[in-house]
């Protein structure tokens, strides 16, 4: 049994009635009853929040921006379906009464006609081939923008983070701070380093570009971790090349973070054998 | 000399007094570094503890525009900036006293120094919280600071707006501005009266022409 999300479209009707329409299909379905569980996250690797269980249909209109409820004593920042820069990832899990389980994850995006879709795949493949020669493994840490607020340092009244090195939220104001790391391959361009005299003494800035495929969508303030060196960068600008409004690849201006930044405390599995040249 | 009857305007930590005079810019910055570092000592009960080692401290407290700090872009941090120093005229000709026998004149003026403390963090909220702690500490301990560091007066610290700054990532800075005043004293000893008894031997056309030379110093000598 395979399940596949075929459509995720943001729909706006009224301020009270808006959300994301999700549709899915099951192939090689067993002769059994199938129930679905729909989950949602800010990153394709989760952690996912369960929106609804025991779904029997093949579509759903997600307007439940306040789901799930926060734990007792905690405050939740609700999801903004209308945000221009957020990508919401949906996971549909199919469970057959025979016990078979399958799942599919998809971001909210529009579909292309078949001819353009093949062209899109060709361009992306060329990019992937290029990365075999000049690509570097990197983790993408998607910054949280909704969910349970940090109970250690976040002031609910003024919505301010009061500890930039909070071990719970890493200065983001959300528990955990970042979604589960996503391992991708991309290309770091040669850095441009500056040392300027500022009121805070000498300030070092090292900026470069990071080029990667369209998935997952990277937004400003996300963190990129060089897998082999554990250098961490913050995304400052993001630009895309598109084919009929569908993203082909992304190019980011990234800034090397100071090694005492809170972002270096985010747990990422960089426990690997370094490459020996 | 800068200060009042009992204390000079200089920090408690030893500085080279030959190079750094009391009341001079580095002495003033040193005083406020000491005071703020004391507020963030380990037993102060605050979340941020200052340590002299920049790799161990979790709040950096330094002078601004300093190229000798090896810890780059570290936050949270408090930076002490000395702005303009202005001597204020408090008496006619700044004169305080005159000692007639050697005609030593003593002068004094009130030196006003504007200071700015900048509280920097990666988060606006944290920058504001640290700035509030520093502002209230300066406000609440003005009397003690005046007494212990030789100041004459102290304006109330003004907390400014928290604004972003573009560094390797966006930093937030909250300024705290205030002024300190202290008396400065200096003296002039005219050297001409000391030379009044100098003698001169002049030979004129083969004859000695001895004269007691009297220098007319500032129209006071005879």
C-alpha cells in the first residue's frame, strides 16, 4: 500500500474561514478499511503535530490553526496560514485494517502541467549532478514560528525573549527552537569576510551564498549547519529561480555565526567520520 | 587633580597613575567598568555572570570601540563609552586661591563628562532587561558612587530606545545616557619672581658694569 499527497493548496475565503486544502490518494490499496491520520509541521522531518485521526475520506480542509492544545500552563502561538513566508508540511499516514501502514509528506505548493513538470525534473536533476562534484552536506534547521512558547524565558505579555541563550528555546521563544534537522546537499560559495570597527569593538562578518534544491523551503532566520565542520550560518536573504511559479532552486545569503551563539547549542548529529582528502 | 576632599576620580583597580590621571577618560571608563562588573558578579543573583575570561563570561563588559577585545560579536554585552568632556566655568577666571609669597595661583572648574552605556544582545527583550538592571543600578547607587569615586554630581541615567544593528546577525542595543561632574584643580606658579635675585656681570669698554637685574614679571615685581 502506498499513500501520496497529491494536492496542498492554501485557500482564503474570509478572515475566519481560511486554511489549506489537502488531498491524497492510495495506490495498491489492500482490500481492507483504511483510516488516515493527518499531521502538520514546519519542516519535512517534523516534529509533527497531529491535527486529526480516524479520517476516512481522501481530502481535508485544514483550518484548525489552534490545534494541538498546549500543555497545561503553557501558551501556544497559533499557526498563521496567511503568512507569506511559511511553508507548512503535511504528513498523511494510512493505516489499513490489515495492519499495513504507509505515509507521505508534502509541502504546500501548486502543481505544473506534465510537460513543465518534466522540464522541472530535468533542471533539478542537472543541479543534483552538479552537487556531486561541488556539493557539501548540510543540515537545515527550520526555525519554529508556531507552537508552544518557551516557559523559561518568554514573556507572554510583551512577546519578548528575555534570554538570548536560553537552553530551552535557543533565543527563538518556542520550546525546542527549531524543527528536526533536515540533511540536504548544497553548495557554499567562497566567503566574503569583513572586520569593521563598531561601538562594540571589532566586528567580524563572513557572508557567502548557499545554493540548494527547492526542498525544503528555506526562510530567513533558518540556520544552516555545515555537516563536516559544524560551522553554523544564519539565513539572511533567500531568492529562488522559478519555472511557472514553481521553485527550481534556492539561493541564500548566509552569515557565519559567532561560535558563542545560542545556535551552536542546538543538538545536531554531526557525529561522523570527517572526510579525508 | 580631580575629585573631592577624600577621593580622587579614579577606579579602585590599580592603573598607571603616571599615564592615566584621575578624572581622565580612561579613569572614568575604568570606574564604570568596575561598577557594572560588580553588579554582575557571581553572587549577585542574576542570570548573567561576568568573568574576566571572555570565553567563560556570559556577559561581556568592556569599553566601546576597543580593538583589543578578542571576543568578537559576543553577546550579551555592556559597553562603556565616554562622550564629550566639558570643563564648566564656576568662578571668574577659574581662580580659587592665590598664595602671595610665591604668587602661586590655584584654579578650579567643574568637569562634566557625558557617558553612554550600551546594552547589546541578540534579542530585543534581553537587551531591554539588561539595560533596565544597569540603569536602575546606576540610579540607585548614585550617592555611593559619588562618595567613593570623588564625583560632585550625577545626572539621572536615561534609558534610550532599543534599536537593531546589523552585525553577523541582527543585534539589539539599548543605550543608557548620563553625565557625571567632578571638580578639577590646577595651579600656576609664575617663575619670574623666582628669578628676581639673578645678577648679571656686564663688561663695558673694559670696565665691569655690575647690575642687579630685576625682571619685570607680570608687572608685580619691583
